[in-house]
C-alpha cells in the first residue's frame, strides 16, 4: 500500500474480530520494530508480544483499552540502554519507543491489520503482571488485529488544527 494512503485510511480501532494474527504478520511487525530508527541506534526498545490467552488476559486486567484485540504489542524500553543527550541529559527512550510504535502501527495497516495506540494504563501493574526487570519501563501498548464490522473512527478523528497553528516556517 502507498504510504500516503496508509496515513489517510488509518484510524484508531477500538473493536476487533477475535481472529488471530498470523505468525508471518507478527514477524513482519517485529521486523518493522527492529529497523525503526532510535537515538544513536542504541535500540533500547523491548517489545513483548502478548498473544497467548494468559498474556492477553493479563494485559486486559491492566487496561480497559486492549479493546479485545487478539494481539497486543507492549512497547517498553530498557531505560539504562537509551541514548542520553549530553547537553540536557534527557533520555531518548520515550522518543525511541514512540518511533518503534509508529513503525509497527503503520506496518500493521499496510498488511490489512488495524491498531490503536494506547497510553492509558498503570505502568506498575504492567511491570508486576509481566515481571518486567527494574530497568524496563512499559511506554506504549499497541492492540492489533482485524477490525470488527462495526469499527469506525471516533468523530474527533476528523478534527485537525490548521497547519499554521502547528508549524512555524522561518
């Protein structure tokens, strides 16, 4: 699919079929994650593929925003492995996780899957549920699957601020 078409057609799906996502598509999503750019190419992302009944039940217990998807990518970062800006000291971990999440989200759309970027969860509950190491922080959830027949974008999906309000040309 052409990238501009992916941008135009993609929306946050909150209603999924219970059809499992094929392993070959999961492999393609993980390859998109692997090649995503990260600060200094330090690759601090740690992605947990939540597809077993047990794993999906655990994530659903941690957030109401898994939307019954058959697959959830829990995008984490090893906070000790992320590049830090030497001037500000700021970690690139959250930015890196955002890029990785976006790559997987767009790859999913390209393969006929749908997704919803989720940031509504208690990180400590996720850390506890999945026994994440101390240095690994959950930063994004990406429920993925095939859209249910009733899946539709929320009305606010079509609302965008004017470019002049968002960008400054100097």
